[in-house]
C-alpha cells in the first residue's frame, strides 16, 4: 500500500519559518506519509495575467498538488490580525484554476505566531476563507502556537507536552479523515 500524500502549505516564506517547522513536526506525528510542501512564492493575483498569458505554471502546479494530496495541512502566521498575504494570494490564484482541487479534501488548519494568542484570529479568518472551496476542514482540536520562536528546542522538537498532545490529536484526526 502506498503512503498517503500530505501537502503542507506554510503561510510564511521565511527560510526558518516556525510555520514550516510546525508542518514538518505535524507530518512526523501524522505517521508514514509523503510530505510535499507547496510553493507559495507566486506572482500577485492579477486578472490581466489570468486573461492574457493565463494561469502561471507555478499556480497550476500548486492546484495540482492540492488535487493529488490525500490531505492538506495549512499553517498560518498572524500578520496584523489576519493570515499572511502570501497565503491569501495563493488561495485567490488557486480559486481561478480549472476543477475544484479543494472540494472534499481533508484539511487541518493550525497557526504559529509570535503573539500570545498564537494566531487564533488568523486561523479563524483562514477557516472562513476556505468555506467557498468546500474542503473538509477539521473543526478541532484547534492548534495555536504562541510565542512560536521559543517553542522549538535546539533539535527542532516542539516544547511543551500540551502542544505535542494537541498536535498529535489533530494529526490522528486528519489521518482518520482520509479514510472517511
């Protein structure tokens, strides 16, 4: 039997992003899988590009990755009380591709942010943004990693038993959702 494909979408482009670290940790807790990280370094959405040269290749690649994945994990930072522009832009572009890559797709949403709420507002807004695409977004357990730069040890492991337990529960639920 082949391993499930887990697609990770990090709303932060930073090389040492805590959101990307969180996705990698989530994949380890998810269990055997093929982790694929989506590239969100996309041009800004522009209707003139869409009508002219068409959907950029990197956007179509992302849409194809979403469609091919068995499940998706999205981790968003919180910038000014909302998800990052990078993530919003990716959602806007993918919404313009053919087919419905998100429809029925199991999705786990989480957030890692420097603030004390751990990105709770950005996660709430992201969940609302996904509604139109009709994925199967898990309703919980919610995972908000506060003060995210200080929540990983030198080995890259997540600190705090409650964080580890909650992330494990979320990944167990996502794995079960694939079989639903």
